[in-house]
């Protein structure tokens, strides 16, 4: 009888372990600047004030479905900053900066996982490029929002994020609820892909409480992470099972469910996904409906999300990356910049009519 050793039992399906710089090392290479820090702090404070009803504005998380070209991304960010200055009296614009994409089966997993879009999976380079991009956006004075998919990434990037989303596929995950309890940002939990809002409500309750779990510290060492709990969790309605849930009845039902759980009635509507039947051209209609609800007296709707890029639609990733259309999504289809401007300006104009 042969005696098994650990080499026979561990990591049988792992091809290799490639070293990553620690979060501390990456922060030292790309340090937080005073300007970027001030931008993040202002964004987080404004979001908390909106959720606490100390700021009457709504927030809009708007931007590309995913970042794949930092040049086009910064082009978008500069335009968004100019628009923010125009509508700052009624809206807080948060740039959507998504680097990680969940996949049902296969596909490009995002800028961090595969920054060169060629299946080379240089995660070390992707993390550094992602941090540089966030720094550049924050230097413009824009707050950023992202989806927390990998529980390690916040240690590398969290100091540059003002708002975090937990996606429909991960809202039910204990790992993501625990992680959210320690995040420094407000966190939006999406309802389940089947439209079930109770999953998001349970996540908010869980994340609001202290947790202890295995994680990584800034030196890259495995640690017991002990959190205080995050009281700024809120629901994001994104539709489900191919049906929208942003209408007045759905919003009222969400309000009742939140009240029953003893939670504040803070509701964000995602204008994309099932709420627009995954048709970008319907996003403006969703936005208009939500803003009309606010105009007509809704107190629970605090924000919206929009998938937007410089160019409408989306495109497959070609073998020859030089053939990529500038400013066009390689993941979910988006509305174009002109449509985005109109959506936001129209919303600001309507909100200005409130007493």
C-alpha cells in the first residue's frame, strides 16, 4: 500500500501559483493623492447624506458596462465630470467603473482578470492598470462605483471607490455579505435574477452586522477579518425572470418589505438588465418613469443606474484588437453619450420642479 503525501492530495488541478504584489506594495507604486482622496471622501459623504435624507438629491451610477479601454474610459469620465458640474444641484453622478464581470459559463472576465483581452490572464498587470484608472478618474473629481466580485480586490482598490454594488448572482453569497459588512462604502444589493427582493433584504441585514471571516490584510497575509458592520446597505431593483420591477406597485411592495425588516426605505432602480428587457433603447423610458415617481412624491427612490458608453450597443472582441470600435462596450449593450446626456438633463430639469 502506497502512503499518500500532501503533494498527491493538494492542488491536483492547479497548474501554477503566480505571485501577486501585496495591496501595500501596489499602493506604494500608485499612491493615493490628496486630490483623489478628497474626491472619494466627498463622494462617500454625499452618498451617505442622500441615504440618510440629509441631501435631497438623487444619485446616478452611470458609465460603461465594463472598462476595457482606459483611453476611452477617461474620455467618458471627462464628459461626465462636465455634465456633473451642470446638474450638481439635483443629481450626484457616480461613474460606473466595472473591472470584474461575472460569467454564467465562459467569456471575458474583465479588465483585472485579462487586461490584454487575449486569455493571457495577467491579473497582476490588470490590478495595477485598474488602480491607475481609478486614480485618474478620481483626480478629475468624480466619485466612482464598482461591483465587488472578487473578495480580495477591495484591498487593492477600495480606497478609490465611493459606491459598491453586489450583483444579482452574488447577493445571496455569504462571502459577499461578509465582505460588504467591512466595506468603507455604501453598498447596493441587487435583487436575485429571479426577481426575489428578499435575497437583497437578507443581505442588507447580514451586512449591517459584525462578521469575522478569513481574508487578506494589506501586507498580503491571510488574516481573520473582523468587521463592524455596514449600515449603508440598500436595495437595487434590476428586474428578474425577464420582467421589470421599477413600476409603482413593485416599488411599493419593496417599501413594505423593507419596512417589515426594519430597514430604511432606500431603493435604487437599475435602468438596464430585466428592467429594460436588456434593450438599451428602453433605458430612457425606465429613467423617465422613475423620475416621474420621484416628482410625484416618492420618498424611497434615491438613485438609478445606467449602462452607458460613448457609442451605442456592444461588440464582440475580435482577434485583432485594433478592430475594436472606440468607446463601444464589449459586454452588455449600452446607450450612447448623446442619449446619456439627454436622460440626465431631463431628469435634472424635472427634479428642479419639485417644491
